[in-house]
């Protein structure tokens, strides 16, 4: 498109512009991989990791989404990266979404539980993320947008289980027995049933140029990573195979950027404990077919999409102060006693090792302030609304949000803009299970889920009302 045509279109406030790009962020061999209970070093690189940027612009409104192939980015790191993006582009933090795919096959910049931050990778990553945004801005062109959804079962299973009487699921923080067991490896014969339903919906927003060439598709699925590979391997997991297959199915050119985001699947993963033979067990086999099937689910919906080239673009952003769950003095004393008696070196992932990791977590969590700043963000474009939360939200929360936001296509992107840890509904917090164990990975109090979801709905309702006005 000529420069004169771009300038003329920019004077028309209803014209939507879009651009997408990706930047290679693959760590080198030897990088610390995370997040896991213990640190691992990368020995193998299976596929390329990316920071994938999508920019939408209409009149004076601009929105940037960057989906990063990484497990977790802590709040201070996210703030630092946003500041660098603002300095490079002039785009304000409220107009930027930085989110994680949640692959566990990436460099560690968070250092939670028994893991450690890879300082060299943490220092290198921000400029690579900024690069993806700058490149996407340079590719802005008049565009049209559509949204849709499909359904895919078999890859999303509740990982929280009710167990038979007599099974002991011990909480390493309280030393009490939980009523829920997360990921009952080795105790499959003790399972009664999954503790909650799952959400099999595959949501997506699609963007094309007015020349009908694909620019990007942003998908959303409520499940954890596939994880069918060794812990010393760098991989984008199914988020990467999804993009590969989708590009091929769409016959898109090399400028197309396929993006899969992490939905409200904090209590969901791909491991079928009650039918372990349902999916292939060879390394990367599940990653491959899961990415393919997600791509196919979206591709099958693209022919029936309704495209809009004047869809109104609206953004809203807010922050909440939420209380942090912290150990009391007796719990701190107990944690210190454990560390005085036992070393943290060479831990095994047995009951003792887990107890030591969580004892350390209590001491580190005690250094946190009394309250945490959590972000909330919402995007409206045409009939598509996307909510963004820094928490790992449960399916129950995601389904509640979908039901509360009627009349629009809606999905939630988790691990965005701040790191809020696991945010269990209060009733799930009381049941226990890994997602609830107090640590830097699960640190908000029981009111957090209710406050976050209600505030997000209020933000979206205001956004819709302003758009109508």
C-alpha cells in the first residue's frame, strides 16, 4: 500500500489498522529452564521460541498484545518491559498486554519454588520483546477482524481429583490433609473422580488485511502445556505446533502470526490419569497432535466468519490492591527450624523435598508487602471482548466470566500484565491441592478471585457502555 494511501486512511478515524510480527527469543543451551519445583538446565532445543506481537490501531487508539513463549514473567519484570516498550514506541502501559503462553520449556525469569532465575536470559529478553512490537508497528495496514469459536475435547482434563477414603494428600505448608489431590501420579487407582468440569471451547479472533491476506489469529484454550518432553528441553510446546499447523492450513504467507494464549485452565491439564493410554506417549507426540487439532478446530470455523473492517476499538485498564496470604510467626519459626536442620541442596521431589521447598517459600513470601497490585485489562473490537488477568484462573472463574458477559464473543487471557499467581475460588482454596499451597506461586487471600472477576466484569461493562455512547 502506498504512503499516500496510508496517510489518507489514517485521517479516517473508523479505519482499523493491524500489524503482527514475531521475534526469536530462544534461549541458548545451558540456560536455566523453568518454572518447576527444582531448576533444570537446557541441554536440547526442540523448536524456536518467540515473542509474538499484534498491534491494532484506529484513530488515536492503539493496542499492543505480546504473547511470549515463557512460563511466568513476574510483575517487576513485566513493568520493566512495558517501560522499555513505551520508551521505544510512545505507547502507554495501559494500552499494552504482555502475557505468557505458559510453556514450561523456556528460560526461567521468575525463580519460583525451587527454581532459579537465569540472569543472563532475563537481561536479554526485554529487548527481544520490544523488537517484536517495533516490527509489528512497521507492518500496520488497513485490516478487518472477525471472531469465532469451536470445541475440542480430550486435551483438557481437570487435574484436581477426589480420592478414595484413606488416601492422604498432605499439604506441605499446613501439614494438614487436603481433600483434593492435584496430579495424582502413582495413585491413579485411588481416584474417585475429577473435582470439577472443564471448558473445551477454543475461542479466537482473526485479522486479515483488506487485500484478504492473513495477518494474525489469536486463539485461546483453557489447559496447561502438553509437557511430553524431558525437563532439560527448550520448546514452545503445543503453542508452537499450533502456529505451525495453522499457517499451513490457512495457506498463509510468512508474515502471518499464529498466537495461542493461555486461558482459564489453572486447574486443567492434558494428562489423563484415568485413561493414560488415550493419547500417545512418545516424546512430543501429544504436543504435535494437540497443536494440530487446535489449529484444525479454528481452521474449520474460518469459512463462516463475518468480517468487519470498521469494528470499533476500545481498551480499558485498571489495577486492584489485593491482600497477600502470609505466614504467621509460628509458621515462620517452623520454616526456619526446618532450614536449620536440613540443607536445601540436592533435594529429591519426595515428601521431604517438597516440604523443604515450601518452608523456603514461607520465608521468602514473608518479605512481600501486605498487598499486591493486580492488573485488569479489557479489549473490545467489534463483537469480540477479551479480558486479561495476571492470575492463573480456574475454569470455574472463566466460565462464570463467559456467562456474565452476554451478547459478545468473550475469552480471558491469563498471566497477563502482572503476576498474581494461582487465584483459586474461595471454596477451592479451602479444599487444598497444589494450586492452593501458600507460596510465591499462590499468595493471594480467599477474597481475591471474587474481587478480580467482579472488577473485570465492571470494567468490561463500562467499556461496552462507553462504546455504545
